[in-house]
C-alpha cells in the first residue's frame, strides 16, 4: 500500500495522485492532512522515514511561516509541535511506501521512488 498526505486543492498533490494511479498497481490511501492532522508521533515517524530534520518538512512559502517562525531559532522538538498545531506548514505531497518516504516535489520524482 502507498500512503499519500495531500491537500486536495493543491495542483502538485493532484498530479502526484494521478502519477501514482497511472504508474503503480498498489492500493493508494490518500490522507487530507489538514482535515486528518497527523499526531506528533506520526510527524516524527514521517520525518524519520524521510531522513530529514523537522525544519526541512516546513513549507517556507507559507505566510504563517514568514510571519511567525522565519526569524526564530526553533528546536526540532518544537518544530514537531508546531507542525502538529499548524499542519498547513507541512510540505506536500508526502508519499510513504514500505518504510520509506519522499516529498513529491516535483511530482515526477515519485515514480522513480516507487520503482527503487
């Protein structure tokens, strides 16, 4: 099974869903992360699977980030709490396959990820 965290009105997310549907026979579970917000534990697990620091999961183009967090020194633990409280700050789409994950930007990277 492939799990994908998406925002339905995001064109990149829609493209990612289409690419997975066209290039994999695996079942796809989509999670609208603004509605079904990942827990802090789930966010930690996603970060582990991505192999990144929490700050690397932050959407730096978001107004909330620019206005509230951009110029602050924030610990990894604090970022996890912030991402849970404000899921709009989570980069998207996130694709999880087996015990690995990728941020699907650009979406075409997802196909090679699934085939590796």
